C-alpha cells in the first residue's frame, strides 16, 4: 500500500479503509516498547505501514489528529535500531506537515518484510494477526529461526521433483512398450533430496505442523526407494529383476523402470499436497 501524501491519507479516511495485516493507525506516538512491538510484528510478517496521527475507531479511520512531538522521525529510527533485535533495516519514515501549522504533522513508518526475521522486541517475538500485533507461538518462532531459507529451498526442491516425476513417468511409459530384445537401457535422473536432508538436520521438521511433516516423511521415503531403484540401472545390470515383492512373471521377472513408475502417482500426489501446504 503506497501512502506518501496527505491526499492519500484523506482517501483512507474517506474510504474507511480498515486496519489490517499490513496497515495500522495510531492516534499518538506511543511508548518505545509499543513502537518496537509494532515494528517487529510488521517485519516478522509481510511488512506494512504504520500511520501516526490518525484516529481510528473499531479499526476504521475517523480523522486526523496531528502529532505535535518534535524529533519523531529520529525517535522511531532510534527505537528500530536499539529496541528491536536484530535491527530492522531500511525503515522509511515520511513526515507530512499540517498545511496550517508546520510544527504539526502526520508520520508514516514503512516497515519492510525482513529476511533477517524473526525480530524480538521487549524479549518477545511478535507477528501480525489481522490488525493486531501479537506474540508468536512456539512453532512460528522455530520455523522463522530455522526455516526461512530452508523452507524456500524445500519448496523449490518439491517443485523440481514434481516436474521430474512427470517427465520420468512419460519416458518410462514410452520405453516399456518397446520389445525387450530391441529396448536399450535407460538412465534415469534421481530425485533431489538435499533440502530435505537440511530440514531434518536442522530440526525444522519438528516445527512444521504434524500433517505436513507426516506427508514429507512419506514423500521422501518414496523418493529414497525410487532413487535406490535408479541406482540399480547405473551398473549395467539387467533392468529385469525377479522378486516376490513385485511379481509380474515367474519367468520374466519385473522391468525395474516399471516398478519406479508405479510409485510416481503416489509421489506426485504427496508432493502437490505438500506444495500447497507450504505455500
């Protein structure tokens, strides 16, 4: 939300734009602890705008109440630098003086979403919940501490594995219908698991909701099984195995790539569910 002029402030009031996840109105410049709490909450969530000098009732802006304090910009920046840990960088403060009195103004604090989250204020981690700055729960703190980069890497890995599963299935479906005596060996690309191993090693798995964690375990168990079968194909061994677990013919055994393909629909389904839950 781009709010940088008095006209835009007046539009918020006239249109009755309510406070929300990325917008908050403050009638006065509150104490440093409150300022720090709001800055940390916005930085830990999606960033946002705090407007000092606008009266709100039930989240709806009612009018302007000019801030008469001096040194407001310096005070907000100082709080961000000293009372929020780690420091929230790149906060932008905009001063909009009153047309009738240059000693009065509205102040706008634009807080960016932080890649250094989570930020603590008053020894508490906060985030935005609707229009309120509220303490983060245990899972949210753990996820923020361990997981911002790893979760992004895991989402990317899952998307790559989904594409690979589709391409692998299409390839094997074409190859397996070729007569065995003219069929050439296939070398399949193994599925990625580096991000998953990083998540497990970091302890992030325990910070995820149980449903997501369970599906991740199921999906990567399948990936481990499929990758192990792919390893078999790398050693110039016959791509036919005799196994009571996968009986297709007592005489001819089972074509290994076909075993792999049988696992892929379930794997793709799990990966799609996980991708939606991690979005």
